[in-house]
């Protein structure tokens, strides 16, 4: 896989990291595959075109500034005519932003730096907070308590920083400290809890704790055969399915519970379904199917 050629009149090489040449042979892996992990910006350009050079003069400093938080793939439409046709490129320069295997944004022409910054910031993760970076370093070194302490010190200084709170909750989840997740998230202001999937992680912790304490699957199945209205058994069975990544079974059980009693445990079945939807991500067939059934 070659580093990206600098789109300009002379075709000079730019040895920037995170910049690559896109071809018909590597497009699926380089663009679509990597877009499942992060943002990929594809720059369709042509040698000798002044607008392409002007756009590159804007893109190059952005690549340096973002330091790998997005991947730039340059596609020379002269040498990659078939690929350009397949991607519907009618003029150059054209930028396409890919995320999750799909085109999310298309920009025609040499856009301004301000416009491209706004575009990227809608999809690219912001740089890590220094306290988050240090906490992750400590955690990877095996010192979970020190990592959490570092985050606690940071949130005392920045109590409204949802990213700091979310990182603390994620570490607690990884350590299976489900009661601590519940206690931590419950005292956060509502406007903070809805950010960074904190509420979703709180719901996951609640279900994971149920799975931890639940009877085994055969015993729960027997209880449901004996009493199809046994809501506690159905919820425990859904929690076990979630732990095993059997999302279809979990969603089916939660949907049935919701239809039996929408107010059960404070509406927990619906909230749990919403948490699984967030885990699956937009476009997942199970999400589409069960969202439709939930609305019906």
C-alpha cells in the first residue's frame, strides 16, 4: 500500500502519515474497511488541475493537525478511471467522507478550511483529554485504581466534561463493577448522562449485573415454560442473551416484556432495547427490525 501522492502539477510525493493512494484493487480494504473503524476522507483529484492543487493546500495542514484521527485516501482519476466511474465522480476535486462503510458527506470543489474543519468535526473524535490519556496509560499498565483516581481528580476540576465521566464509566464496566457504574451514573446531571452514551452504559451495567446473578439458561427456560408471564425470568434470560451477544434473542424477549407491561421496572424493557440499538449502531438489520416492531 503506497503513501499518497501529492495532488499537484508535478506529482511530487508527500511523505505524510495517514495519507495513501487509492486504487480499484485496494479501495474495499483501504476505504470501506477502515471506515468501519474511523473516518476516511477520499480525495478524487486529477494532475494538472488548479482546483485540485488549491484543495490539497487546504487538506495537507489538516492531515498534520488531526494526527491520524482520520485517514486521507487520494484517488487519481486519470489513472483510476474505472474506480472514478464506479464512485460516480463527475468532476474534480470531489471529496467523499466515509464512515461505517458508507458515504456520509460529499463536497465538490476546493472548499475553505473552515468548511472542511466543520465537516471533519462532525465525524472525527476529538483528541484525548490529557487526563484520559494518562488514565488509559495507567489502566493498560494494570493499575485500574490509579486510572480511576486520575479521572476522579479530573472531573472534580471539570464536572461538566461528559467525556471524562464516560471514560470513568467505561473503566468501571471493564472491571465489572456494575454497582459502581450505577452509583456513578445516577448522580450525574441528566444533561451530562445523555452525552457520550453514559445512560446506555448505565443500562448495560444493570443488565450485566442481572446476568451475573441470574439462574442458568435451562432453569430460566423452565420457569418461562411453567409461567410465560414470569417477567423476572424473561428479563434475566434477556440479560444472559446480551452477555452472549445474542442480540436477537435479547431484543425479542425485551419486546415481549414491553408489550406485556410497558411500565415494568420503570419501563426497563424499552430502555434496554434502546441501549442495544445504540450498541448495534445505525443501519444494523436487527435495529431496523425491532425499532419498527417497537413503534408498531
